[in-house]
């Protein structure tokens, strides 16, 4: 989790606590995909006034991104939007009880649109469903399966006679290709 901009006027997380399930919260020793022990109602933090700093500063994409509408409210769509890697990755974390939520419309087409817009600038769009990771590319989705802590998600583009062709793969951290790629247009976990 990381600090984000303040919520947009009129947007609140009242009645929604999906981030308390889907995100890892190191300050509470809470792994991703498990409800926080301080969220007994699944709708609001029990220790809201005393919650740790990472929880205070986190605001999901629904709360802060002007380009998303009310259909992206996490409790309704079962998806929490956030950025990672200092804004070089857009991540849609999906509730494991609704693993195909990201494939429904308007979510899937929006993710693809974002991939087409930001991919040429070295920004990745990924979907995370429990431990499984999908990279969203402008023309297709790539199922990378489980990405281990010592692996990097790498995206690249190459020119073909039919135009640009995007690809995604995962590489071990000690793979020499990672050193050439990470820090450039592609980035890893």
C-alpha cells in the first residue's frame, strides 16, 4: 500500500472495505486476500480512528481517479484499483469470490483502453486475482499464473508489418534480461 491523492469531492468509502481484504497491510501483518481482523463487518474498519498510517494514506482509484465513474466503486464491482511502481503500473485487484469480475463490461474494455493508452509509455496494466496475475495488453490478455516474489513482470513492444505487437512475460530476478529491461520502458514486480 502507498500514499495516494485525497478523494475526489463526493466520493467516499462509506460501506465499502474491500481494500481491507484484497491488499497486504504490513503494519498489521495482514496478507493480501484475507479479511483484516479489524474489519468484522466487512463494511468499515473497527479501528478506523486508530488505523495504521498505510491505511490512513491509502485511497483506491475509485476515490481518486477522475477517469473512473461510480461503476468502479469496489463494493459494487469487486475490484480495487491502485497504482504500483511509482505510477508505472495500474493494478486491478479482484475479489477472489468474484474472480471474473474484471472480465465483465465496462471493466474489461476499460482496462484494454488503458493498456492501449499507457502501454507505449512503459506503464503496465495488470489484473490480480488472488495469486494469479494477468497482464492486459491492447489486443489480448496474458495469463502469467502465479508471479513469485523473486520474479518480474516484463512487458515489451516490437514493431511488426501489422503494427506494434505487445507481449508480457515473467522473469526471475537473476535473469540477465531483467537488468537490460528494468529501469527502462518495462518494469517488474
